[in-house]
């Protein structure tokens, strides 16, 4: 049979088929080696990225912690200033009533929970008071700007 194939010119076609198979197999092997190299590069890149994210989170946590440390003395100073004021204005009394009416997050319980709810109420009072103070300052600034330069006021809005 091989003699018949040789005479008709088919052995060349068989050789071409074998050659194509070999080329496909070698191409697949090359692709596997390239994919393996790319996978290793991607894993290395992923590791570097995770390290960078971890370092960034550490820096953010340190920054937040330092801000918290700076805020604690300010909160204590606000509390001491608030306690040193003997009289309350009508507005402050209203704020205190509103804060007393707000439901406690902790509910009813022992003395430790009551003291924490008092602290929460105190914080709400301080926040409400600071908000009203900020509103007054903003209103004063706005009226001043309206008198001096009305165009700038409209541009900033």
C-alpha cells in the first residue's frame, strides 16, 4: 500500500499532516510555558499589590489613631468648658430637653449602662451646640460677604 501511495504522490501529504501535528504540539508546549511565565509574573505582581495595600492600611490606621489622640483632649476641654458655665440659655435648655427625650441606645440597665447613656447624651448636647454655633458663624460670614461683594456670594453657591 505504501508503494501505491508513493506512486500517487500522497506520501508528501502524509508528511505534511505529521508536520502540522508536530507544529501544533510544539506551539501548545510553547503556549504552556508562556502561560506559566505569565502566571508567575501575575502572582508576583499580586503579592506586591497586597503588600502595598497592607502598608497603606497601616499608614491610614496610624493617621486615624493620631487624629483620635488629638481629638480626645479637645473633647475633654469642651466638656470642662461646658461644666464651667453656670447658667444655661433658653436654647441650651431646649437642646438639653431634646437630648433627654432621645431614646437611649443601651436601654435600661445597671449603673454602668446609665453612665454610658449619660455620656452619649452629653456628646449629643455638645454636637448640637457646636452645630448651632457653626450655623451662627456661617450666617455672619454670609451676611458680611453679601454686603461687601454680592457677586462672589452667588459664584460660591
